[in-house]
């Protein structure tokens, strides 16, 4: 399993929680008040409640069900029903390696996360999900014009002076999460147009899958 993108750093501000998937593994990704980011198995060790329904309290994540708190190391630090108890160190979540680079959050579930070196001059645009495989998304994206112009083929799509790169993460259920990077320094109008291009790409690829079914 390689290191895969799960979202954008700007979309996970301090004290926020999000759900993600890497290679079929259901994850909770959250950022503590101090800015530290964690990626865990999305299951509370106590009763199995999805931790993505939980809430951040300082630098801990609290389960919604019984309020058990877990620190950044994944260790339980507080049990509301037994406030004077020092929880055993064995009560802990299953943690995964997570890094942030180029404004993207990257996770690896079977080793140390290491974000790839991306082309320079790109910055995060948006994330969207397509009901198709990664290969189908990459091929279909090159068939969708941006502002009437077709792209040069390649890992980075070039629409004249505007470039787009799609980081593709298979979700394991016939869907693909697409993390989009675009040329840095674009105007608001250009970024809005590229966001519309993303939606057009999604519709185009999904329509191709419906026709092939």
C-alpha cells in the first residue's frame, strides 16, 4: 500500500474531525487544538463507535458514545463514568502514519507515510469523488475541455497556461477520491472555472460508466 491523499490541509482546521478511506480502511483524521494531526482506525476501542462522529476536546478526541478521550498517541486518557481512574495504557486506538505536504494530507496504513514529490507551481484546488476507477477518471479527465481548450495528455493536464493535476485515491467500492491541484496564482474566476471543470469531469466519467454498463 502506498501513501495516498485523503484531503486538503485547509479543510481540516484545528479541532475538526473528518472521515477518510485508504485502501478500504475506514479512517478518522482529526486535528488537535495544538495543530497536531492524527489518523486512526475509525472505531472506538470501547464499543466500536465511529470516532469520526466524535469531537475534539483540547488535544484529545472524545468518542460520541460514552465520551472516552484519546490523546494524539491514541491512548485513552479519560473515562467520564470513572473520572478518577487512570485508564490502562492498553486502551488505545489503532494509529496510522500521516504527513502533510503541499497542502495535502497523506496517509499510509502499512508503514511510514512519505508524500511524493509533486511538480512545482501547483496548489490545492478541491476534492471530489467519482463513481469510477482511478484509471477511468484519469482517462476521462483528458477528454473534458477547460474554457473550450483540450488538455495536453500526461500526469499533469495543461490547458495552455493553466495546469491541473489529479491525485487519485481508490476508495475500494468502485469510487475514486480526486484531490485536485492547479496552477498557483490563478484568479478567483479561473479557480471557479476549474471547479466547474471538476464537476464536468465527474459527470462525464460517470456517464461513460453508465453507457458501458
